[in-house]
C-alpha cells in the first residue's frame, strides 16, 4: 500500500509553476480544498490557482470560475434537471484551462462531474497531470470505475486505509494520506461562548439537527425533523429539550428559516462543530457529517432520503451492508441508520429517545472512539500540498 510519509516529502522551494486548476463541488469539498490551498500558498505563494470553490477556497483562488452552490445537486433526476448548466460549466472550465495553460488539475470529491471532466482533459489536454482528492466510493458501488480511475488519473489521494489496495496493478498512484477531518474537527468556540452566543441554556439537553448541505437534502429531511420538534414540544416531559439546526454555508439561511413552520428551533451558522460537539444527541444527514460527529463523540443517528426513483436505482447498485460513512469505516453498525420511509417523526423520536438515554449514549461514545483509529494521523492537507508541488516540478 502506498502511503505518504513525512520523511519522503521535503518542503518545496517556491518557484514559478504552471497554474493549478482546482474543482470542488460541495460544502465538504470546499472545506478540504480550502485547507489544501492554504498549505499550497504557504509553500509557494506565487502559484496561480483557478477553479471552483466556496467560502473556504475563495480566499486562495486567483481566478474563481463558479461557486460550489452551482454544482451542489444530488440524485439522478436532480442531475438530469441541472445537466445543461453542468455541461456549460464543463465547457467553460476546459476553455479557461486551455487559455491559462494549466499544468495540473486537482479534483476534490464530486466524482460524477469530476470524472467526466478528467476524461475530457485526457482528450483535450493530455499533458496535464490529473489528481483526484477523495477516492470515489467504488467499494460501495460502481466497481467498474476502478480501472477507469486507475487509467485516467495520475494520482488518487485516498482518505481510508483500505482504498489503495483496490487500485493495485493499475497505472494510477493511489496514496493513503489519512482523513483531514482528524485535525479539522473541533468546536469553533468553547462551550460557554457557544451557549452565550446562541442564547441556549447549557443546563438543558440539546439536540442538534443537521439536515444536510444541499437543497434536496433539506427538502427531504427537514420536514420530519420539524414535525418531531413540534410533537415533542406538546409533551410536558420533553419540553425541556432544546433544538438547534446547523445551517450549511451552501444553503440559504432564509430558505431554512421559512421551512420551520413555527417550530422552536434555533438556527446556528458558522458553529456547526460546536453545536454537534456540545449537543446531547444529534440527527444527521448521511455523509461527511457522520464522521465529524463520530470524531466529536456525539451520539447520533444517520438519516437519508432520496428521490424514490433515485433510491430504487441506488438499491440495485450499492453493495455494502451500511450506507453511513461512520459505520462503513467501523466495519459494523455502530450508529443507527434510517433510510427513506424510516425517516418519519415517529421513528426519529424512537431513535432519539435511545440516544438521550445515558447508558446507550455512553456505549455509543465508546464505540465511536474506534472510528478515529481508522482515519490516520493529522496533516493530510499538508501531505497533499507537498506531493502536488513535487509532481508539478
């Protein structure tokens, strides 16, 4: 298994290199991209970077082509609906890449769009080195992508230790760099400051709601969450519970606020880790946020709800026993998973009651500790930055 080690990567002296193209397609990719670009600019301030990002990457982009909000769609039907926009964006990226005479491209996650873009680069600009950050979940579905990725990409930066072995014998350099969340995930402020800022009561139980970073996820998961809050607010024994919702930077604060239907839910912006870390329990959209909650040690349940047609397609393709990343990494069901019709206020309430039970919560916190052990050591962004700069020499 290939693995980047600190001893094999020495600091690269600043020099003039061809521009680097970086493409992120959603909030988590923008977060990781921001850390990588910060490390790149620290090592080589003169490096010109162009691409697509959000709030995390924008300060380091010398030329921004679009925002992650322009790409943040999920599900087959949703992608079809936005296909004309995505195709126009793909053409614009290729046009700018040629005009800028880029030397390399870094694709961050978002495999559906980025793999097609990589194929286009191989045809139009075959000399450009192509790097993918975050291995697509080929271990879960679309195993046929393994040889495709292995031949189109020059480098594949893997977050999990079991992924490089999947590409053995293929030309791609598959490297395990560890998971960036290990060092990124920590509350933005201390507990006292968080409760003071939000107006929440630190002596009462707090439930964190994380319905996702995409509009489609909000539309599917927020309504049953709101119904649960309203139902529990009518039960005297449960009225002491406080509810707070983390608003992702890729969704509209006003849109989320308009969907609360009068439910007593505090909206929290720019304090997602603090909210999750200081909560008694959490209900979380499947995705990277489940690993973040695991690292924070907060008992939680994983939720996901797709368009019915997309779900039927996914059912036929997905080949793993668990859909939640936290459980995939653990190799067993550590955290409850609710999918499709199970995401309803009654079932959410049943799972939340278990999570708020002291004995159940203590057991889950112990189980969550083992997930951290599978995510490697700190310094992933720095290792990627140094490898990128060396490859651009």
